[in-house]
DNA sequence: ATGAAAGCGCTAACAC
DNA sequence: GTGTTAGCGCTTTCAT
C-alpha cells in the first residue's frame, strides 16, 4: 500500500465560521481580533472564545489583499555564505517572528544585477519593508533608491549613498581599537590587508588605518594590500608581506582575510603572536574557530539585526519619519593571536 | 528640508488596465500570461505588448487568494549560524527564484518548540511546500508529520521517522571514506568525536565508525567521545584523548568539532598531521579556513539544496507522488591535516 | 458599538 | 478561443 499524501485538505476555518459561532458579524470578529476599533467586552469575549474553540487563524493572504499590509519583510544579503550574515539574519528573523511577521530571504550573490531582481521581486510581493546590505557602492544605488521610494528600507552594515535608514557599526573606531591594542602589546610596524572593492565599510576601515598610523609610522601607514574579502587573498597577501618587509602586526579588514593570513604565517613557520600579531574584523564564528584563536573587532551582530528591524517597523508604522542613521559601537575581543606576552614586558617576544 | 519618504504611492497597474489597453477581457490576459489555457497568437501578442508597455506585474497576493497557490516555500533550519546551512539555503533560494518562487526562512534555534511554531506559521501563510531539517529525532516528529499531511514536505540532511520526501547524503559511506584514507596513510589507532544527541545522521555516522573499525581494532572501535557538535566540545574531547591514550587519528562528526580538536592539539604542541591526523565532516567553509587546512568528508551542499527543491516542486505539481528518498554520495576532500608524508612511506612520521 | 455590504486583484467555471 | 461572472477571506466604509 503506497502512502498517498494530503488526502485530507483540512478545510480552513474562516472568519465567517467564527462570526457564526460567536453570534456576531464578521466585522466584529475582525475588529475584536485586530483591535482596529473598540468592541464591547462581552463581544470580545465571545469572539475570543469562538476563535479558540474553532482554532481559527486569520488568513494572511486575504488579509494582505484587503488590508494592504502583508506582515512580511524582505532581506537581501550579498552572500549568506559569509558567516557575518547568518548571524544578522538569525536575529532579524527572530525579532520579526515575535512581531508576527515573516522573512523573505534573498541572496544577491554579490551581483548588483541579481540584487536588483530580488528587490523588484520583493516589492512585487508587497513586502512591508526591506532590509538590504548593498553589494556595490555605485551599482546598487539605483535599485535601492527606487525601492526606498516605495517602501521603508533600511541599509544594514554596508550602505550606498541613498536617503534611507542605516544601521551599521563605527568601522573606523573598530580599526582604531585594533591598532591601539597592537601598539599596547609592543607592535611597532604594521600592515593592512583589505579589499580593493569600494564599499562604505571598506573605505571607512582603510581611512581609519591610515589616519591612525600616519603620525606613528609613515611606512606602516602605507603598507596596504588590496584584494578581496576572502581567505585566499589573506594567504596571498601574507606571503607577499613575508617575502618583503614583514611587519610585526597585520591588521585585517575581516575575519576571512585574517584566517588566510594565519594559514600563510603558519606555513612559513612563523609563530603567532610571537613573531607576528594578527587582528581580524567581525568577530563571528570564524574568529572563535581560528587556530590560534583570533583577536578581532567585535561587531554586535545580534544588535545590528535587532535594531534594523526596530527601525524598519517604526518606519512602517509612520512613513513620514525622516531617515535615521544608527551607528553602533564596536569592541575588541582579545584572543591568543595578540595576547600580551607577559604583564610587565610590553614588547612582542622574538624567540 | 527634511526628506519625507514614500510621497508617491505608485498606483499599481492591475490586470484590468492591461485588459483595457489590449482590448481583451481580463480572463484572456490571465490565460495569456499564465498559459493556463491556449489563446490566439494575436491575442497573446496584444496582451504581451500591453503588459510590457504598462509594465504590469501580476499581484501575487491576489493570485494566491484566488488560485490557492502562493509561489512561496518555507524552509526551517536548526541554526543558520552553522555554516552547513547557509550553503544549502543559498542553493535553495537560487533555484526557487529561477522558478519564480520566494523563500520564507525560519530558524528554529535547535528548539523543537520553536520549530513547531515556525512550521505552523508557514502553514498558516499558505506556503506551497516546506523544506525542513528537523531538530530532534523524537521531539520534532509530531509537527513534521502534521505538516507533511497538509503540504508537500522534504526533510533535508537530518530526518525524523515520517513518511515524507528525504534528501541526504550517505553519512555512513562518508565516515568509511575518511577511515579508509586514514588507514592508507598509516594510521593504526583511532578515536571518534561526536554528539550525544540522537539524530538520524549522528546515528549513521557512529554506526559506520564502529562497523568499520571493529574488525581492525576493537580498542579504537570503542574510543568514542560524545558531546555536541561544537568547537568547544572538540577542544574538550581532544584534551581528554591527549590525557589518556592518544590515538594516531581522530575522526570528527563535523567540521566544528574538528576545528576544536585542531586548536587543542596545537595548544599541546602536537603536530598535525605528523603526530595526529584529523578528519572533519561537511567540508564547508570551515574546512577550508582551518589551520592547518582540514581533510573533510565533502557534502554536496549545493546539490542537496537543488535536489530538495526539485523534489518539492515535483510533489507540489503532483501531490499523489509517493514519498521518495534521495541519498547523495559523499566524497573526501584531502587537505594538509592528513596529507601522506611521502609517496613510499605509508606510515605517519613521528618526529 | 455593531452589522450590512462593497470590494482588494485575481482565476476558474460557465457560457457562448 | 473568448467574455462574463462569481467568488477566494478579509477589512473597512457607511449606516444605524
């Protein structure tokens, strides 16, 4: 006997059923359940009772068609495979569900074209708002500007030059934290390994690196290697540095790069942090699983997602709100890769 | 002048507008666009032209209310933060969008209760199908069985004992691959570090480990450490092994554990793979960023997602299809952590 | 505070 | 092959 699925099309209970059971009109049921207008306590009670008894659930599709809000939010990330994003997505999904909303997740695969398609699809679906981390400073602009005209939109982490809500951390301050720490453990020569792509965050991080180091060591301030935000580039860049004038500290633009750097240093027999100290940026899962564990600029991933949703929902409720910009403070998670060698000796040991 | 958003509520163009513009009925427009019934080439042409000219897009909400399909799929994963899942999600989202469908993503936070809530929410939203990776062998069963009765459902990776479609890899074969490789490079004593939780995949992996090793070395066959699927447990377990009788090879139930093991071995001054060889399972991002790079049983993550969608959509189209079970073949990605020491010497060097 | 009734935009019968 | 029409289940006037 072959199992056949879905024999029983559980006939959904409608608002009409509830109205009948409660002995009131469908309008009253709707009002009682949504609270859109006051109802007599007695009516409320009858409705609630019938609702519970019949196990009624509002049909969100019908509600959306009539009411013009879908209780859905779309999120577009450049690459869900980069561990930075799942952490944010998790937080977004969590908060959203507590508000009775659902999340359409889209991955733009780092392509502005795909990104524009996804945004268009979300708008077409009638999402109440969009959270997006734009792929490219320039190429993403048009689609995001257009979307922001139609629905509330918040840019998260990265952002293009569009008048919308923005939630991000202070990347410049993060880089400064990393450098201050490296200096405090005695590092006196530096390099910065980053991406060649132009994004708001890459630019901020680079500017902060140069600003901080210029007064200290012009050589270090200009020791900047540009590739992309990948492990491979981290490896390549580190090998270059080792070949040339290897600095005592390598500041990396994200954790992926930092892990590549760690691999390369190890493969060349260099000890971390004794020979070279390394810092990452993001401080997600990767920093914790690194070997040795990686000191990294911590981004409050959960807060980033939570605040993005908070901004979005407030903008959904009141569309006349002016765009706001939230800049969270980063911190530094100090781990083995830059642990001070001893309490009194401030220098990096060189054995 | 403060910017105010969404002044222009771009009045959506409806099927009526297209019908008027094309000089046909709304029914013809619907038929022409959906292909649900044949229309005269001339009609088709007029409709298409008007559609393009007005930039018409079908309203998915209205379509869903009337047509009983929403073109949405729900996916529930236990923890989007585990790099295994983002890779699968990416593939699912990608394929889905090519089919004109959208993805509701939910994270159950490894909780059967949350999982049940999310599944209920998805059903209430009228998703056409569900892809789920169940949290717990027993506790997830009820909600999944109930959902599978209402809509097509495919279990991915992990699965509970419910008559539904299933897509997974052959975990037993994967473990066998890892052990065979370790033997081929001369390992003669083993340990298995895994989770204590009961899941279909954990059980399969463990059974395969014991089955394979029993004939070779009963001592090794029973050297099994159970904790959970985390880096922390990997570290703890490795330290235990080092304390007691450290084997020459450590087989890990996933990459997270393997990374913890690598950290612990390094912290104790043991060299990988010279002193101890290590293998992981999943072979996602983590295996590549590991230091040293980790030999790992490769799961075809992209294929897993793609096949899950394929199964789901075919079940959506024909609900009378019997449940199917797809078991993909794993492979082994050999990296530095178990690289043979030399072509002729089969043994692990011990210096 | 409540009910009756009019649609939201679309698709599926049902006629022709 | 095409048009007409009746809703899908809900929210919201408009009366009362």
